[in-house]
């Protein structure tokens, strides 16, 4: 029996969907009610971002802020020197209730190409399914020689909670499910900016340890921050109270300090880069040096095998 050949497989539609962005938006909407009382990490990042803005010797007429639940705007109210460097500021968020001016999705950034001078991202890009794709869109939105600075949670964030949840579920059911979101590796961010087309990318890490009375208080704070897991492949069966009780017990057993309080580590990766412009310095090609290092340092160059001294 003959017939048409089988259809070729459908082309890859893009990166895997790690996160349920609809669920994320709903959880951020819910967290917006009391967010101001639980935004200590976002406030810290907001001030760090403004430090970077103040270190740049130029002003920015049009500014886009992504995420942060208004933390950057609140920090600007306390930082007149930073505010003086910015003209028109739009503070946006995936969540309409978090957004002070506009609801924007970083995965489909509805911003005209080359329309803004500065983009700041405050603890939101770690929720994107395609981080490089989001950075490419930000790069396109920047005018040539525009500046980007952002912060995401890194891979060491909440490692104690992650281990305790996995161990608790394994102890109760003999299996374990991913219940804490994956985060970007520390070493990747500057490279990811370079892949997205940014010039002169840099990154650094800020490590913060918060202390809590128990794991229930920590998990409450994460809900109030809008930072609970939104994994697309999350278990569809609701977690039982027994799981959380066991998690709290193991957390305390394995990680509690001498006073009984538990630490929660947060790794915050900062990254910055510039939209390319012809005026920016370019690295010289290998072999193009015209001055010997020994001459520049005023020392004698030794040949291979020659003993020092």
C-alpha cells in the first residue's frame, strides 16, 4: 500500500518552557498587596542598581525599569543624585498590580527599537524562559551606547530550602520533585550579555544571608515577595502539610545556627553592559602590540630556561 511520505518533525519552537508565566503573574498580583513589607531584597538590589547609574558619567533621558515591584522608584525618591541623572522614567512589571506605569512582559518586550537610554532590571529576569532572548530584546530597545544594569537570583539561592524539600519528600514518599526554581549560574551572566550583543559586559555577585525563626516563616516571606516556584513541570498534586512539617524539621536539624534560627542564603548576580556604538573602545587584535611588556615595566626579559636572580 502506497501513500504520501511521513511529514517531517515540526521544527523546534524555541527554548523549553521552564516557567508558567501566567501562574507567575497571578502570584505577583497576589503578593502586591503586602509587598512593601517584604521587599528587603528588592530594595537592596534597587539601591545597588542606582549605585551603578551614579557611577556612569552621563545622564539618561528615557529610562525603563523592569520588575522590582516599585522598589527602584522608592529608592529613587531617596537618591536625588541618581534621580537627577534620569529624565522620563517608566517603571514596568509583568504583574499589572506591581507595575507603577505599565505592564510589560520581558519575553515579549513591547518597546520600540532604539527608544530608551537606560534599562534597569530588578530581580525579574530569572523568571524568563529564554534569558538570552530577553536580553536581546532589551539590547534592541536601547539606543546605541545605551546602558543596561540588572540583577537576578543566582544558583546558590535558597540551597538550604532546596535540599530540605528534596530530602523531606524522599523521606515521605521515596521520590522527590523539583519545587524550587532553578537559577542562573554565577559565571554565565557576562557571557550571556555578550551573546545577546552587549558591549563591555561585566558581572559580580552579592551574597546575602537572612535568618528566620523556622522554615514556615521563610516560605511565608517568599510568598509575600512573589518568589514562590512557578515551574511549568511542577507537581500537580498540592503539597501536603506533612511535607512542609518534615521540611522544617530537616531544615532545622541540618542548618540551624546555635541560637536555633535558620539561615537562608540568597545569591544576587549583577550584570551590566552597553548597547554597541562606534565610539566605544575596541579590544586590539592578538599580536598587534608595539611595546614589549618588559620595556613597559622597566625590567630585563629572560629567555626560556634562564634562572632568575
